């Protein structure tokens, strides 16, 4: 009787008596479970694994009790639940989450342990919502400061990007939630993102655009990766054999699944033979009438199955794809050790705040205006729309529905109480993707005048502005139209500073921007996007409760045209006739400002790695374990002492750059190869140690199509920023 009831229950749940026989022990090695499942599947069931069955799920095998994969947008938090087959909100009442800081903010912490904490905390929220794959993080290189999605990425340097996303991935996947690293690769602009073909040198690919992805795969143990929309070698990256099979799978040994960006697949044959494993979002771009299509119409659905059945594509291709998807399922949705997770926990808000506080960058602090001494000011005027505007909404697929957000104005009022008054100063309207609400000039003038009138009776002004997640700001699907701050902010800041010289400018945003008013303001703080605890994190830094320790993961240039990608005209950005040419080659960001190509010796406004503190640090003399290296040696170690010479506790990021003193090919003057963040009490000294290996000295030889090191003299630079060299040490490679 008990057996009969059990059989009935299994049938009702979509299982059969045979189902229980397909299961290996859930603790059995994954490869055994994959092999067993694959051996029991029909061709059709294998194909069903390879494409969407809803907006954010792909199918399992119900007959065998193999679960589907549930995906959702990240990487700053779990997106609000959508309806099964539309982009409309499902209107759940229990899908509000913590908004974690943007990845640019995480990169600005230069703290791999915080990156691991971030991955752990955000993946717990994904797990709690029964999500198996987090669509993120991203490590696309910030080639241009106009890219609308730079806020989702980790800066301009491949070494820093790799060191940040790798522990993030490890922290998340330890909880049984797969990271889907974005966007592989060369998705460095949103303009024409579906159609633009990227022309770039092999050396730039190897030295700039691939290393962070490679580190995530080979060291981070990445489980899934997302192809990008753009083309490389005139083939879409979501179906590019050279990229997905050649580099990723054969070259790096990636054993996970490649997932398309939504509508990134365009051809059955190319997708089937080009390395794509799970096709998502086809015919769901918002322009096609989706009712005309079913999921069986996807490129990797019936059309692919027909090619298999006709023998035009070998079964081994299908088995490889199905194996990768099954491996992902057993790592996530059918992982016996996957965490239950939690949502909006105290620990998650603590992590959000800690990351935000360490990511805030103090760019300028003349007259030691910061930290604020509240006893000096009877009336503090806060000006700027970003003091109250939600910066967790908008931006495209990374928008979030939060349980609560502490706005900057709320955080400042909690600290300074009735001393705070507020004037909006400007407004930006609402904008979604390509649509921007028309702005009323009279309203803008009225808001500005109100702020200026209030400034005349203020003892201190805290201006809170910058970018937002409107279309053509920091937003998916389009790029910024200008390097300047929008909505009349440059003029407003200048006018406020003229009235009251005690002014702190606070900016939010995921990109660098022009600061034509910089000489008029004594203090400038950049916050990126700080998430749900933004107001508390900002107030703690401005007040001195937290000593700022963030440093820039991107270069802030004086003018837009100072960046290397703008040196070569429209063909270099945004491209001409569907083709964009990366003519600056390896000289992206700070590499260009230091290169011989910078013939006018243009200096950045704020260099890569720059960030001030409320204390000061002294770097002692570096000590090398040896002054010679060779291919037979394991490398050399370098140790140097760092002392807090100020009066408050603080954290310093010691940056190691390596320069090749003489080489047969042109190389950057120096490149980031290590960093260490150290916390010091006043007067305290600690030593930091770096290991330098031959890999840190190598460059990609295009003629030989391989990495190599030339014998000669190298210099190790120990820096507080890329431009602030504190110590040097030389050694020879033989």
C-alpha cells in the first residue's frame, strides 16, 4: 500500500517509477551523474536543454526528474520577478531585495576579500529566490568613458578586473549559484551593439581584452559565461567558433556552458558549430511579435534537431552541449549542497555598506575641508537631484526593486539633523532605454535659482549630483552623448562655488566625467552607485567615521578627446558603416597617457589608481629577494614597509607596476601587476610583499603568436596611484 501511494505521488509530481533509477547519489561525482543522465536521454530531450522555455528559464528533463535552470539579471542584486513570457513585472510582493553597489564601486575598493563577500552575499539572495544562474558579474574593459554599461564592469585595467571578479565568482559559486560572466567579449560600447564588428589587433586582444575573462575561467572556476552581441572577425560573438571553441573551450579548458545574450543568436548552423550552448531571448527583443513564434522556433531548437537527425551535424556536437548544460544543472539546481539563502538580511545590508564605504573615492580635499567638523557650520545646504533620486532603478537589465534605500539626504539628516536644508537644483526627468522625457527649461531655471538663493545663507554646501541611470547616462542599450555632466550641472556647481567657497561636490555614476569647475571647489568625492545603504555610507565618509580608501579603477581625463579611443576619429568610436577600429591597440586608459603615442604629453585630471585619505602614508625602501630572474626560477619577491604618518587609522592600497626598460617592441611605460590593501593605525608600520614572476614581464609577440619575455632590465614601481611613484627597484631577467 505504501509503495502504491508513493507511485501515485511520483506520477502526480511528473516522475515515474523509472525516474528514481536515473538518479545517481546526489553526492556522487558530477561527471558520473552527467554521464548517467546523458545515456538515458533522447535526442529531443538533449535539444530541449539548449534553449529557453521562458524569458529566464531553460528546460530540464521532466521525464528523468532533471530540473530546469532558473536565471535572473544581476550582478548588483536579483531583478524583480517578471511574467513567464513577457517583460512585464509579475507584481510579486516578496521579491524586494538588497541593491549592492555597482561593480565599478567594488573595483574601486581594490579589495579581493570584499569581492568574495559581495559574491557570497548577493548569491544568497539569488539562492533564496530559487535562481540557479546569476547573469553577471562583468569584466568588459572600460575603453571609453561614454559606454552606458561601464558601471556594470570593473574598470580599464585587465589585471585589476581579473583580481576583482575572480573572488566574486568563487564566493558566489561556493553557494551553488553559477556566475555568468559578461560580456564575452569586446562589448565596449552600447551604440550599434547588435551589429558592430570590432577590428582589433591580436596583441590588444591578448593583453587587454581577454586576461580578466581568462583568470575568471582558469583561476575562478567559472561555471557559465555570456556571449556578447557584437561581432568579431565579422561573426557574432554568440556563435563565434574561434572565440567560443578555440579560445574559451579548447584554449582555456572551460567546461561550463556558454549562454547567449538575449537575442544574441542569429543563425542555426553558426550557433550549433560555433560553441553556443544555451540560446536565450531570441525573438524577445521587444520589437518582434512574440506570439508569432514558439520556443521550438529558436535556432538551437527544431532547426538544430533536424540537422542532427539528418546527420549534417554529428551527435557529438549535441552531446557536448548537453553535457555542459547537465553539468551546470548538477552544479546548481540539483546541487545537494546549494544554500537555501536569505533575502534582505542584516548581514547583506552590512556587506552593502562596507563595500560602498571602501569604494568611495576622495578625489580632492583642499584646506582639509573633509572630514566635516559639524561644529563649524550652523546651516548645511544639500543641493542636487541625486540626494533624493533612486539610483537603484533604471539602467537597463540591472535595475532593482529594493525593500528600502537610504538616500544621501536621509543619511546626512540622520547625522546632522536640523542643520540640513535641501534644494533640488536641477532635474533630469525619467528615461527608459532610448526614450528621454523632454525637460522644461523654465522648471530647470526655477530649480537652479532656488538653490542659488538658498546658498546665500548657507555656511556649507554639499552638492550631490553626477550621473544617473537614465537613457544616455549610465544605461544599457545606449552610450552617453557627452563627457560633461548633463542637466546644467557644470554651470550650477560653478555658481554655487562662487556664492559659498565651502562646498563639497559629491558625484554618483559609473563613468569618468569632465570637471571644468574643479579649481573652484575644495573637495570632490566620487561614489559610483552605492546601493541600498548609499546615504549611510556617504555620511560616514564625509563625517570621518570612515576614512576613505577607494581608488580609481579608471582614468579621469580633463577632456573627452584626451582619451585614446577619441584620437582616431569616428572609425575608432563609435565606428563607421558597422565597423569599429581599436586603433589605439594596447594603449587603453592609463597606458596611453604614459606612452610615446601621447606626443602632446597630455596629463589626466585624476590618474588611474588615485584616491586620497584623511591620513598620510610613507613607503619605505623595497627589498628584493634577488636582483636576477630567469626562466628556470620561480620569480622574485619584493617586500616594502608602509607607515601611517598621520593621526587617524586608514587603509592604503600599494600598487605594483612593472616596466620593461628596453624592448624590441613598443610597450607601455609600466603596467599594473599587483596591489595590496593594508590597514594601519597612526604611527603603525606593516610590510607588504609581492611575488614577481616571468608572466608579469611578458608581452604577446604577434609574429610568433605567443607570450614571451625578452632578457634585460626591468623596473618595479611602487605607487600610490599610477602617476604617484613612491619607490622603485630594478632587476634583470636572463
